[in-house]
């Protein structure tokens, strides 16, 4: 089943989990899912109970406190080894947009 913005499938990263990574020096995050945050159906339920607007896109908004770059809908991650490579990202700038796409490339260390 494909995960969409209305699907309840997926886990997501909240504010505290994102800040935990950022406080330890992580500056690039990525996922093969549609979003870094929890599926919106879950966020909508929590918001309905609390009326707390900070719950909406809380993982994304953690970047307001500690800046980081984030990638979504990555493909072929299962082909990568657990270590031994770096990531380079080549983003496309879109005028007046808050996001765009990028070409993310794994660069493998020389195995000689």
C-alpha cells in the first residue's frame, strides 16, 4: 500500500525526536516516506483533542530552533550499506517556494 498524506501508515518524527538528533550534530535528515512528521490523520486527532497548533508539522518546525536540511520521498535507500559513504545533495531552487526537489547522491569511499 502506498503511503499518502491521508494514510495512517508511517511513524514520523516529532519535535523532541528531531531536536535530539540536531543537538547531537545531525544537519541533514531524510526519509523514504512522504513526510518527516507523523501521518496527518494522527496529528489531526491530537490537534482535535488539544487545539495545540504546535503539533502541526512539529518535526519540520524543530528547524526553527536548530537549522537543518531535510529530504523526503527518497528512493532506493535499501540499496545503501550501513556506512562507508557520504551524501551530496544538489537542490533545485524554486522562486517563492518553501521547498523543492533535490538529486541526492551517495558517494562511496574507495574500496582499494
